[in-house]
C-alpha cells in the first residue's frame, strides 16, 4: 500500500506550488506541512510514504540561494520528515503491527525542467549525462537512510539504465522503478514495457517495478505485460486520468475514479498499489479497504490542487 498525491494535498491546504520546485519548495518553507500530509496518508492506510524530493534539484534550489550542501540537507530532510510522520503514527497507534516504510523519491530529469517533459522523455541527454544528473541526488538521499528509493515517473528505458548505473554505486540501496507510459504497451518515450520489465528483472537492487502517473485506463494492460516477464512485485499508482498542461499549468480532462479498477489490476498482477497526481487520502482509504476486504468508504475521489506531486 503506497500513499497518494503529495502536491494535491498541499495545494488543497492553501500552499502555492506554482514555481519550478513545486512541493519540494516546502522542504525549506513549510516542512511541517509535508510531514502532516505524510501522517495523513499513514492514517488513511498507506504502508509507504514517498518523500517530497521528486522535483528537488541542485539547480532548482540554487535559484533560491542554496549551495550544494544546503540542497543535500533539504534532500535528506525529505526522508527525515517521512520518518518522523511514521514515528508519530506509531505513537498514535501502538497497536498497529503493519510494517511502514519510507521511500525516497528520485524523480526524472524532466521533472526539474518544469515543462511536462517527464511525460515525453525528449530531453536530448544521453545515458552518461542522465547518470551525472542523478548521481548527487541519489547519494544525498541514500545517505539519509530511507528504506527504499522510489525511482519514479521515468519516461524512458534510457533514463532507467542511467539510474541503474547510479544504484550500482550504492550496493546497499534497494528501490523500485516505475514508468510513465503513452499507451498500454509503451513508455512515454516509446520503449516496449516488456523490455523494461526484462531489464529490471535482472537487477538485484530493484525490488519491484511498474507504472505511475499514468491514465488508469492503461494500467491493466501495462501491469499484465510486465508481470509476464518477472516474478518481482508489480506496482501501480496512477493519476486521476487527467492530463497535465505544462504551458497552462493546469490539469485538463475528466477525473477517473481509479479506485473502481483496483481488483482488475490485482488480477492482472499488481501487488503494490497507491495513487499519484490528483489522488488523496480518501482514495488511499478505498485502496486499503479493497486490499483488506472490508466495506469501501463512501468517499472515493475528490481531486484538488493543480500541480504534479
């Protein structure tokens, strides 16, 4: 059980996330708000909190006057906030026995460009350049001691290969890799999703794989295709089905009640479930109920905010 959209909740609570750092800006400006959202997701039934480091970058924080050491501290703070929320949940519910994990988000290079290119993958960078970009962020996040690294929203097999090279430099690290996709069989950059699954299946540091921030309508096909090429857990945490308009800085289209398809995704092979952009703690309560086989709460989906997580 993963959590849901972070920026969705922060925007709904009144925070302006319109700059290039999105929710990562609040690591410096309002860390207590990030911790509060993590706690609410644990309370909603999530087993895993994904940190607020998705958009965080050295160049991004440099525009706010932070040097490299300052950015390292904020990246590590993202892990500490999620860990603190976990401690608070356990203090509130000492009877709870389910294991809770902190996954440090390693977002794609495109997320730092602030132009939606994480949904296209047309960066013009080769594998070496992408590895160079990810290397210091992965080092800083790994140094904070997360349980996992969430290498998420990757638009291409090329970027996945670059991140695997960086992971190999931290042999103790474990993580998952999830892709954005253009249809039910290909990544956003056009790679065959089964080829992605075969690559990741051979990587001992990759403990799970799947898709995130994709249209819920694509999940079943993608999960089934990946599950056919690996015995590792398959992850699915889609968005609401709306499309991010980078130029207009808004979500467009019609929201989908993604939680209505959970059992279908489980049947297709998904075993790690959650939500991404425009999903909320209310959605995660529904996921928890379906997974636990208890009556589903009445509230299913109430998207809010206008920024990617």
